[in-house]
């Protein structure tokens, strides 16, 4: 299946803007002592919202081919920040500083790469299942929970989260801190997402979804490894929605 020219134009604009946002955020970290925890989430929201905003200006037809190319483009984007490239080209090093949390070093890119791969390994079968069972719009519930809820969790937790708990991370014995305020963001966002898509549930399914899915997704985020929230949120949220629609 061919990929339309609009796709390439859309992605050229998107990644140009993404590089600019990363660069500005990197300068904020380096020159203004801005917390990387905040700039990292600005990057996160840019990655999440910009494609939808650009699609209203540069529209293209979604297909399996464009979805696959989306994955390739994201993988290439991350590869720009490997040590041999960023140490040779200063702008890349500046951009890298916008998401390189000191506590994550030297695992920053390893965790991002592995989370990226794991997320798609979970999302692809979920997308196939939801589409084959006429549930595709509901995939947005878990995407919003991850993109918005988890995106807000860290900055809200840093600013307002006085009560903390710890979690582990892959490939290290070091413990990392999360907050109850941050986890509450995930819970509230999931509730709102379910309310937005309420028309796709019958009455019993809607009540069960409200009572179970926000709690399950919040627990998935809370107990997932550090920086590895996405695949756990997608898996637990997707499976719980499948279970509810099997009622």
C-alpha cells in the first residue's frame, strides 16, 4: 500500500516543530536552570497533541502502511540522540538535555527505546482486536489516560505531591519516587476519558468501566517500572475494556 504525499508533508512539519521544541526546552534547561522534569513533559505533550493539530491542516488517510511508517519515524527520531551523534553535533546535545533527567543517566535512551518498542507491541494487537470488534474509538480512552494523565503526573507530582511512594526500574536496583498526586492525575483523566466516550457503552458496561478501569490503569501506572508506564497502561486498560465488552 502506498503512502500519500500528505503523510510526508505532515510528518516533515511535525518533526521540524518537534526538533525546535526540544531545542528550546534544552536551552531552558541549560541556560535557565529549568527543571528537565517539566521540559520532558512539554516534549511529551508536543508529541501527543501536535499530530492531531496538524492533521486538521494537513490531512492524510490512515492505513496500516502509515501506522508502520509512524513507528519507523519515531524510532529514527530517537536515534538522532545516541551518544556518537549528540556528542558530535551540539544542537542534538542541547535537544537531548530537554529530556535527559539526571536520575535516569545513563539509561535515558535505553528506557525510551524499550518503552517505545513495548508500547507498540501492546498497541498493535489491541488496535487489531478493537477494530475487528467495532470498538476502535474506545482505544482513545487508554491513549488519553497515558498521553494526558501520565503526562500530567510528573509535573503535578513534583509541584504538589507531598506524599510519595517508590517504584523500581529496569536494569538497575535503584528505586525511583512517584507521588499520590501524580497518580491521581491518571485516575481523574481516565474517568474523564470514559465519560467522553460514554455513548459506546451500554448502562451496565458504563458503570463497570467507571468503577474499574480508572483504578486498574492508575495501579498499572503506579506499579510499572520507572519510565515504562505506557505499555502497562495500554495493556491493563485495553484488557479491562475487552473484558467489560465481553459482559
